[in-house]
C-alpha cells in the first residue's frame, strides 16, 4: 500500500474510534493536527525531539505527557495555540482509547519512517488526506478545500518572477500561500484571511510544519470583506459561490465602490482587483454564471476588458471540488499587460472521475500551463490549439463581454463522427461543385 493509502486508513480508523467515543466532529481535526504537529516538528528541525514518544517519567500518564508537550510547543511557537486549544480535542476521550489511538499512530510512523522523505510535499499530501477524510466523515460547515492539482495549476499560471508579496482573502487551508511563498523574492511575505475556525487551524498548522513564519493569517467573518492598507504582487483565492451577504465595509476602493453587490463571489472579485499592485497578477476561481450574467456583472466584465486586466480564462470540469457540482473557471488577472488579446482555455471535458469528484490529469494541467506561457511569449498572437481560443477586445464587445469559451468557438457540424467548421464545409462544397462542372464539360467534349 502507498503512503497515501496507509495514511488514509490511519485517519479513517482514528475517525471511527473518535466517533465511537462520542467525540465532537470538530475534535477530529484538532486531534489530527495535534498528531501531525507533535510528530513532524522534529523532522523539520522545528523542535529537538518527538513529543509523541512515550514519557520517560513513569509517574505521569501519556495524556499528561502530551499536554506538557503541547505547552512546550506553544511556548516555542505561540501561533499554534489556536490549533491545539489547550488539547481540548484530547480531553473528550478516556485514557484507554487515547492510548490505543496513540499506539496506532506510533506504529504507523514506525512503519513509514524508513526510506520516506519527510519533505514539504509529504506534509501537503497529509493535509490533503485530512481535508478529504473530514469532508467524507463530518458535517463541518465551510470545509471546502481546493484540489491540489488546481492549486498547482493556478500557481503555475502566475508569472512569479520579481514578485514579493502574496495574499489570499478567503484562506481555506493555506494551500495557495504556502505553494508560492518559497518562490518569491528575498523578504517575501504572505497574508491570508481565514473565514472559519477550522480553516484557521489547518492554515496555522500548515504554516508551522512548512516553517513559513513569513505568512500571517487572520480570522475574519465570511462576509467581512475589509479593505487593506497594502496592495499585493500576487493574489490567489477560491472564494465562496452563491452566497449573499449584506455587510460591506465602508471606504471602498474603485471596483468595490463602483460594483456594489450582495453576492460574495462578485465582491471578492472586486476586492482582488482593488488590491493588486501596479505589476500584480491574480488567479481567482469564479462560478461560470459570472462569465455570462448581465446587468452589473456584465458592466464589471466590460471594465476589466477595457482596463486590459484580463490575461486568460480557464474553464474547469464540473464536480472538480469534493462537495459541489457547480461549474467554475479560473480568471487570470494582470495589472501590467503588454497586449490586449485574451486567451480562453476549455478544460471542461478533460476531468477524469476519481472517487466522488473529477480530477484534472497532470498532462492536461501541463498543457494548459504551456498554452498560457506560449500565449504570453507571443504577446497575444498565439491562436491556441484545439482547446484554446484567442479573443480580442472588439470580439468581447460584440458578444456582451461574455468570458465563456463556447461563445467564441467556431460552429461545428457533425458529419460521420467528424467535426468540421461551417466555413471549411462551404469552401469544400464550392470546390466539389467546380470539379463537377469541369467533369461535365469534359464529358460533353468527349460525346
């Protein structure tokens, strides 16, 4: 069994034991994160020794030993106090069950320590597994993680050279911030806003285990989109869809003030546009309805095009997320573009069914990244391949500023399972008719 398969089994077994003991669903995450932080910390030289080893002092229990370990770790890294919450998750189970679970975890690490590279990639894999097990085994609200291949895709679509700051206004588990921070220049910093307590815990734990002390994550109410004093070189985010909120902070900047709405996906988009630095780039996931809706959303799309801030639109497969079937796309924004054409990429049919969602294969992700890089290199002259189209501002204007790929796709006629454009078909008909006339004339000359 692979490491991921073994770790999934470990988490599922632990969740079943916690459920049998009547523990709160919130305590599952607290327990998982506590185990990871106490066990992984020494592997990344964040502490000297593993806090999960049995206590040397036989006069204290394993529970007391872990409590002392938590206190010791939070003294070294105060930001972890929100993750452990004084070991509240451990207090809900009795000593016998706690010792049984600890035995299972220690056995797992003993089996997997040999020959395993405890790298940041391993940490990311563990957090992905934790997120999936929580989604499948709990009813925790707001628990929507961005799939790892989408995080990689969005991170790779951003030209990161010369950038020094990154921001995620709807930080779910710290994925975007941690994926990019090491690639930024010297003195780089990251800022995030977690919108629920669980997201805050997961993000803080991820920051700790990846030793990213230059990332600051704050707690904010989901509908509190507050203007910040600084702008950012990179903004990557996956905000909520279809949520209404009446609360908006005053003293708004241009886009947020001009396009006021109670739909959060629009409010987060204007917030992102307002907080890009002069050479800033952004990737934001939006529902496909935002690409075609009329009224204020159409006016917003128009201004984005007229200000030449749209680099590309990448359409994603349906059910790309674990818990929603909403079709969505990635908007790539850029404050400093050298050309006006925009690249539309359609990956909506490229998802592969895996468990309870669709996954984008690595080859498809690499092709999309290559297409965007080639498009930029050609300064917008690239016409794209089968799944991409180059659109000019005038074409947007003629189509209600729709960002939808299908709006600009050449009309295809299906003949004998072969797709052919109507223009090409018309030319071929003319050529065939000319040949028929030539054959008739030749026949007449013979008889």
